[in-house]
C-alpha cells in the first residue's frame, strides 16, 4: 500500500492531505525524449507529478490538467529500485528528479534529498541532478555528504520570468541560490529552456547570462542546456501571446519556431555562454541533428550526446569511476 500525497500551494502557506492507494509504480524510468530528435539519455526518478508554480508555457498542464501536485512517499521502494537499477547498469547513469515536477517543490514540507543526496555521494557510477525554479535549498545546504549531486536552475530572461513564470523565484534570486549552493560545495547546471523570442530578447538573455557569470564560477558548472519554445497544438490558444510568431509542426507533433529562428536563437545565446563555458559543456535539449549541425558544426546523435554529458560529469566529480566504460 503506497502513500500518495497531494499538495496545493500558494505564496503564504502549504497545505496537504495524505491518502493511501494501492500502487506498484516504477520510480525509475527513462526520459521520454522526442522522436527523431537528439536525447541526452538521462533517467527520471519519478517521485512526484505536477507543479503549482504556474508557468504559462508549462506542458505539464496538458498531462495533469488542474490536478494538485502530488508525490509518492514510498521512499523504501524508491531506494530498492535504485539499487536494482544500478546493479544492472553499465557505465555512468545520470538521474534527474525535475521532469514531471519542480525538484524542490515539496522539499520544505516533505524532504527527500537528505536521503537521496548521500545515497549518490557514496556511489561511483551515477549522479543526481536537482532542477528547480525555486530557492528552496536550505535543507540541501545542511547536507555535508553531497558529492555526485548537481544543483540546477532553469533560467530565462527577466522579462519572461516576470510575465510568464508565475510564482517562480525572480531570476536574481535563483542565481543567488545557485551561488549559495556553489559556496556549499555543490556543482551546478543551468537550463535556458524554453528560450522565447520577443522584441529585445537578445538583450534580455544577455542580461541574465551576464548576471549569472558575475555570481558563479564557470569552473563549477557541469553543463548548460538550451531549448526553444515548443508545445502541443492544443496549448496554442492558452499561450496565444507567446505563440503569435511563425511556428511549424515538428516530427514529434509539437509546434516549434522555424529552423532559422531556432538556429539564430541558439547561436546568439551560445555566443554569450561561450565567453565563460567551453562548447563541450553546452548542449541542445530535444533538438534535431540538423539544428545541432547548424549550431555546433557537428551532426549529433543521442549516443554522442550521452557521451558528451558523461565526460562533463567525469571532469567535475572525482569519485566517479570509468571502469565500466562510457555507454
């Protein structure tokens, strides 16, 4: 009998109720990726679903509708499944908790990472990435044994953060939290996703990236991703302001900017990032091999991207071992 917790949040307080349901859910599952696009190959620790932050472009609303965010509090089963999965795995495994929720949405009321982070710190074959738009890192700063953990923030321009990202922390607060995590010894990652085109977007992203590199040391960054706005056609009416430009239906059925627009956006933001981070630590999220070639001059495959990110992790975490080889 599993524990299923639902929570609805506002700016002032958290409220929750708990009910037991029968479940045989699997906590570990591969990132679903995007058909015919390059995938990074990371594994999802699917401990929760939904998010109440309220970003206008959030695709989770198409999965879960208006349901309150929920998580599954069956921690012993989660760790047993992690043991089983890693026993059978070859090579480095990169895990993430921020695919179907914000990784730190529940952390103040229902802490998980005081167990999950030390678990990965003791291993030599895996890393965990915790991705958020919040500043809920107080409990993480108290964990001393945190090797093999990447604290990551989704970033955008100040304008998009203020107009489209609901109750997410302001950009400067997210960067301040990243600085605090860095000072506590954590490695970092950042995700510029979705990149949204509007009048003056170039200066908006330039401002965020300049602020970022004034605050954190690029040597502590494991990798940085970029992805442009994409969404199922049924979301177009609800994000009419953002979807007013030229879009095409991609091979995955989602609407995307035309390839030249995506390429220009990536090359512009990559030029800003490359002033502090070498290209080997930059990547595109859910993009086609042709756009990869436009931006990086190479035709990337999913296998090649997995190797690229594995190498980035090996370069930042001394406890990891390459004895099983790259996948």
